C-alpha cells in the first residue's frame, strides 16, 4: 500500500490578531510553507520535526489502527506564530483520513483539527486552522459557526523576520484578557483597521501603512517586545511598505510587506537576524 500524505499550510496574520478572540474580524494568509505528514503502513518509528511530549501524544492519539511509520516534516519555524500547530493538525487529520480511505467532510475536518488545536492552545479562535486548511487569504470571524470568506489572491511578497524567541499564545491571550475592558476601544480600532486593510488587500502601498498602524495598536495592548519593535523599524527603514508583529506576540515573527525583498534580507543578514521570503499559498478551490 502506498503512503497516506496530508499537508497543512502555515500562516501569517495580516491584521486583527487578539481582537479576533473577542469577535472582531481578522485577515490571515496561508503561506507557501507548512507541515507534511506521511503515514506508511509498515512498522516504523514516529519521526517528529522536534521532540516535544505534547506533540508526540497528539500524534499517537490520532494514528489509525495498525502499524504505521510516521514521518512529520515542517518547513515552518516552530513556535513563532506562523500557525505551526494548526498546520500540523491539518496535515495529521488529512493523512489519517487518507490512510483510512475516508472522504473528509470539511465540517468533520474542522472539528477534528479544532480538538487538536485546543490541546495546544486552550481556546483558539480557529483563525489558524481556517487558513491552514484552505490556503489563500481569508477574512475570519470566530463562531460558532465561524465566518470564513476567501479574498482575492495577492501577488505581493512578504519578508518574515524571526525574533529568535518563541511566543506563547495561551500566555499572551490571557495577558490581553486581563486588560479588558479598559483596552476594548483599542480592540475595536484593530477591528476597524481590518475592514480598511481588506479593501486594499491587493494594493501593497496602501496596505502597508495599515499593517504598521496595526503594530502600533498591538504595542498599546502590550503584546509587542523591544525586539519585535526593532525588527519593525529595521524593515521600515529598509524600504518596507509596512511591517507588524504577526500572531500572539511576546516573541515570534514580524512580517514586512515589500516591493523588493533584497534590502531587508541584506539588513537582516548583517545583524544576524534569520529572515526569509513568503508568498500566499494557492487557495483550495474545493472548499466552500
Ligand atoms: O498562535 P498565534 O501566535 O498565531 O496567535 C493566534 C492569534 C491570536 O489572535 C493571538 C489567538 C487566536 O486564537 O486567534
């Protein structure tokens, strides 16, 4: 029997993180990097991209009956707010369904992936898995049921700058929750900015300043760090249209919307900062 393979995209949140937890919309983009799970029906080891007991337990619990050699590979930086847990969950759920010869209904897939995401994150909004499963760029509003709207495919490029530090989503979400209701006007401003950003999604010169404004609002709710602020400033001074932290903050990555990635990649390399280019992954036309 041939191996069963599943893939899940990584993601970047273009606008709206944290506010999305409280019912505001967010824009998220699947990236051309992610997780691939390969299940070969023969006895063999469980190969993980990183040794982590929680990850090992999640994979073991999801495996179909019978002996399988399991290989999980990632082209994403792990724990950097690029949706690695959702990408892993989508790839695993799809590979297991394929190994069982099961045709997965999107609603069933959603529930299975969400159950895995809850084991990693407690109460995720679902934005990561929405974009991981379907690719492209989506507008997301949490449910139930979640509202997911596919948006036009942008042809611009982003440079991702790695802070070198993991951000813990659960900790950061709890930190923001503790600041409410005082910060609710800032969360509403982030929500309004998402609508503005959506309207200019394919126009990088107009979109960029809105992303930078989103970063300033995220600073105000305490989820940025001096390193993330430095990376945003570095990107802007190297010619980015806009830049912001992406994901929960406290660490993780900065995304910089660029016309020409070369000056930012050079500036990053000179300072020993890990950086790479990303584009939006194609969207899955099969999904509604
Ligand atoms: O897991 P991250 O770092 O991509 O953050 C997810 C985005 C949040 O809005 C902070 C949390 C959520 O569940 O939407």
